C-alpha cells in the first residue's frame, strides 16, 4: 500500500531558532497516528506546516505522491482541527458545518444533506439549529469535528482538541472520535501531551522532543520499551533509569520491614506510598521515588506515607526496539 502522506526532513526556524529539525515520517491511508511530547517541542508547528498555515524552510511534503509544499492551504486535502472550536457565533450548528462546503461551491441541497448526515454521526441532531453560545464545550468540539469531516479530507490534523474539556468528557469524546474516524476511513494525525490520550487514539505512536521525532512504534512497544531516557520520561510507563528502562508490569512494591529482600534483583529503589487506588480491578499503590511517581501492585498491605522498596529483576537497554520515526529512504 502506498503512503498517503510522506514528509521528508522538514525544518522550520523562527527568528533563527530551530523549531523543527529534520522531521520525517509517513502515513498510509486509514492510519491513525499520535505524536506526544512536552509543550514547546514543535508539535503544533508541525501540524501548521502540514496544513500550509506555516511555510517550511526546507524539506518536502508529499500527499498522494505529489508535493504540496508550495500548495495553498485551501488547495490541500488536509484539514486542521484546533484546540478551540472556533465556531462562527452568528451561524447555527448546521450553518457552521456547511460553511466549508459552501466555500467549495457544493450545491445547497447536497451540502445540507451531507451536513445533516454528519450531525447525526456526531450525535447533535437535536441541536442542529442551535447557536454556539447555546452549546456546551463538548458539543462545540463535536460541531468542529463535523465541520472538518464533512469536507472529506485525505488527512485530518487534530491539535489537542480536547484539552479544554474535563477529564470524563475528554475520555468519552476521544473514544467517539476514534470510532467516527474509522467509520469514515479518514487518516488522522493527533498531537497531545496527555499519555493516555496518545495511547488510546493511536495505531502508530511517536514521541517528539526538541523538534525531533525520537521514537515510533505501536503504543505498547513505545510505552513499554522506550528507546531513550528522553522517550522514557515523556511516554514510558515504568522506571526510566540511567542503565535502562523497567516496564511497569515488571515492578512491585514491598514493605522492607516485613519481607526479606532478594539481592539477585537488579532494581531496588526506595520510595514512599502516596495513595491507594484500583486499576483493572486490582489494588495498586502510587509510589513516589527520586525520578517521579509510579503506579504499582504489591503483595503487601501498604498505607499512604509508608516507606517501600520498588523491586524488579529485569532492566531493558534503551536501544531495544528504538528507532527514528522515519519510513522514508
């Protein structure tokens, strides 16, 4: 299968300061990719360059085998959905969704039919005649999504569209968005700094840091086996140590006063229980240690404030499954 989009060594500078440093990647039709990284690492700039809202200093962007590097934004079959819904306040939900089709000179009857169909898919039929000020934050983002999808873009770019919503709404909405994207067979590239969001939405997960894509792979591989200390701190679920990474499912917390410690274990790190919680119907403990916090199980009954030792028998080198996110020659 040929690549839908291919980016080759994209660079971008602002006032002489490098923001994107040789970013290369490719996506196939129907693939859903997520880029996760800290604020200021270049994620939003990358999306704006792909959409044509920012020029690139060097490199090339290929869409369906043709360069679109110098193509105007409105001529690219790429739609960018922003953090804010950016709806027209004087237009109804239906009018907001048909706006892009109207600009493309789609006949009125056809654009209304397509918009109503999309309104139903995003579960907004009762609000089709409502105005933005009458909608909740989640409903506004649904309108924004429908407005993007009704254009049937080859590539949908999502710039942290759920960041302003509360946690429970974010979780439910991102599940619905993923389902709709699959139904419509829309290729998507989603950026976020939320690890759970990145993992849930991705077929392919990439880690970005300081303008570079430093690792790519399936969500499981990237989270479980980070390729570097930088990747481990950004996305890894476990202990990022100097000598390697310890996946979360290999770690347990013990009460050092009640159990004999095994000197054969490679990892033995002091920590303190900060909270008790339930994950996958099992009791787990959130433990703070010198490198941060981690959620782990324990065969011991532990209490918040209690000193513990984090134990593991295996440490994986950072180069395991590690590779640059570049599928280009």
